[in-house]
């Protein structure tokens, strides 16, 4: 019995060894190519995992390898990036030379082609075209608060890169809490792109509404129903429903 177990153990060890020997390892490269006709040269800012942010400049037609993923198990090149976001790349964004046009966050699998096999490596490629620089710089976008409560409220707000302010609004009063420079989508996307409204709100850091003993910290991603956004200005409409 002991002899039989010994033989089985040896056979299993040998099979595991042979299987391990058959498994190869593949290397992968993450590359960015600039094919922007209108906005070149462009600057690319990226972060690889927990590394510090880096910025490069690419002229039209140039490519640059920003990261590698080495010794991934596999007998051949295969798609190792199957999640919505890329595992290897934390953030990627592009901006035009004049800073008037920028991209969305590009560290998502849907923006990257590949992997294509080249020089025995798998290549993932981000091809940046004019259409990917989909946001334009908008100066002086206005933020206004409307008080539709039949009593006094206090609005505590901070716009991006500005000091905090506190305003007291009487019933049916509105006030401009400030303006800011933001990056917006074109107006043609106003009614078809859900991100149009949240992008307009990027000039705000925080807004808190106080009414008697009640207060509401406005969530700029979830409480968008309380905002009315237009091309040049945005209104926060304060009603009693905002506290529930």
C-alpha cells in the first residue's frame, strides 16, 4: 500500500512538473499614438498603478510606450485586460497644445485596441484622434442658487480653486455664488449625454444648504436633479424636497 501511494505521488509530481514546464510567459506593452490632425501636438498625462504622474508630448504620428506588463502566464498572446478599467493604467488624459481641448478619462478598455502581437509581445494601443478630445474650455461659467422655500436659507459653497463663502437668501431670492472656468461638452450633447450635466458642475467643490435645523450636503454626482444646467450658467433650485 505504501509503495502504491509512493508511486502515485511521484506520478502526480511529474505531471505537475511537466504541466508547469509547458506554461509559457508573455510580455505586454501599453502604447499611445497621436493621430490628432487639428490639435497636435498634444500632452499626455498618465499614472501607472501607484507611480507618480508623468507627462509626455506627442507630435502627430508619434507613439510612446507608457507601461509594460511582464511575464504573464500564457502559451500565446491573449487579452489580459477584460475589465472595464485597465489593470495596469490608473489614469490617462490628453490635452491640446493651447489647453482649449481635453479628453475624458481614457484608462478604460473600450478606448484601447489590441493586444496585437508584435516582436513576440502583445501591444495595447490608445489611438488619440480629434474626436477623443471631446471637451472644450469654457471661461466664466456661472453658478446660481434659487431659493424656492418660503423662508430664509443659508448657502455655504466652495467653487474649485476659490475660497469658501456663506450667503443668506430670503424667500424667492436668487444669488450668484461665483463663476469658474470649466471644460464642457458641446451643446449638441445636452439632451443625449448623461455626463453633460455633471461635467458642467465640475467648477464646484461643495455646496451645503441650511434651513432652520435641517441641512443638506449636495452630492454633485447624485443630486443632479436639483440643478438646471444651460450653456453658460447653472441653477441649483432649493425646495423643501431637497432635505428628504
